[in-house]
C-alpha cells in the first residue's frame, strides 16, 4: 500500500486527478515515522492512519517536512535520503495547488 495525498470530494477534473505519492507504507514506517517520532512532530505521524488537511494546516505541515528533511540528511544513507527528499519536494511543490477551491480538503493517508 501507499501513502498519498488526494482531494476529498473533488469538484473538477483537475481535483479528481490530483494525487501526490508520499511513500510506500513500508518506507513510511521504516524511514519517515522514526524520524518524525524523534522530532516529536504532530502532523507527519498521522499520515499513516490518515488525516484530513485544510489550507490553514499547510504552513505547519511544510515546517514539519523541512525539519524531517534536515534530520534525514544527518541520519539516512544517501539512497533513502534521496528518496525522501524527492517526495518532500513534491509535496511542498504540489500540495498548495490542492487548495485553489475555498474549502477544499486533502486526505493524506
């Protein structure tokens, strides 16, 4: 299984096709979760079970992703770090676009 970000109740074709792959469940459990726990993050650990996100949550999520990336650079081997870094960049680049419509809700899980 995979952890992805999708728009809940999409209204347009663009929203229906919106999807950001974060990680396989195994990679998330093995790599993302231990780092997030070490940093005592609030948002990232909820991605495994699933969480609804609104635009107001975006800054906090991006902040956590940046902290995760810094620690990952110190702790991970190059292959795992590169994979994580690529997905963090993708999330930071694409997630804001999910909130073009007022009231949009993104499910990450």
